[in-house]
C-alpha cells in the first residue's frame, strides 16, 4: 500500500497498486567539479551496472547501461571501451588525469581530459585545439568610429564559426613579437563570421595580418554533461580509477 504525505504532514488514505521498483543506487550530491568559475562539469551520477580499468582502458559491464545524474537520464546502448593510455603522467597542466565523461547529447561516455592552461576539455590523447577555417580580425577600439565592441571577433576568408566553435567553449589565437596565446570564451555565435567573446580582446588585428585561429576540438555542454569517474596515470604504465 502507498501513502502520500502533505506539507502539513498529513497522510492520505492508502492505495493499492502493482509497482515496479528499481533498486538502482540513488543519485547523491555532486562530489566536486572540474573546470573554473562558472564553467565547470559536475562529478555526479550513477549507472545501473559497473566499470573497471585494466591497462589504462575502462570497460563497462554490461555494455548497455542506464545513467542518471539527478537532472537527466540516459539510456546507454553498446558503450565502447574508453582508452586512457594517451594520458601523460609527467604533465603539469592536467594531462595526467582523464574523466569518465557523459556526453548528454550523444548518450555515451567518453575519455575526456581538461587542459588547465586554456580551461578547455578535450579527448584523451588528443589536443584541446585544431586549426579553424579562415582568419580573424578584432580591435579593442571603443571610440565613436568603432563598428564593433572589443568583445567582437570577426571571421574572414570563408570562416565557419558555426559549427566549428561552440558557445561557452574556448577560441584561441597566437600572436607573435612577442609570442602570446590569447584565449577567449565564446558567449554568442552571431553568424559564421561573427562571435561575441569574454574577456574582451586587447589587441588590434586587421585583414592584412591574416591571423589564424584555433577552434576547440570537443564541444562541452556545461549545463548537462557530467563526470562519473576519474582516471589518473600515476606512472609510465600504471593507472588509478576513482
């Protein structure tokens, strides 16, 4: 028999029903986050089965899993093995640690790392960035003659900001004399040739500079993606799964 209870602590009359009870472990509170500021991924969630690590590779048993994180549920079908052997145990910028990462939009777990320099997530064994299409211009000019704000970056030469970039993810470009890496978080994808970024740019780049840029290689959904496990490469061929 089932009762309901009101906010005044009054119990209803009982009802009788045939119920299917799922004894999967309840979702607890977040056990931490990965990332910085407002752009973090929660360590939270449960699965209906289990997973283990052997030789840097995480295997799920069974391959079909039900994942719940307290906000979203995912039916995972045919989950492949996750390869963490691309981690670097000598890294000082986060490359020694990978995450069992749920991609909300793809309903699959992935082996993902976090680059502490750029604050960008990327696939283990890969790079946070790849060369984007076209070139960019920007200016910190805020005079009355300025056509855009310092938070605008414009694309030229067949730029393809959408879908190469993603909101809340990082765009990178490198200037020389001296060499400086610039990291800007995309806040609005206005078009294939215009984005709004934070922080504002502090350098003027014009068409004649032919300034290349780098796109993020993994699109992070900070609202819905989650992490359920962490793999640390502790030596040349040793790993720890937590």
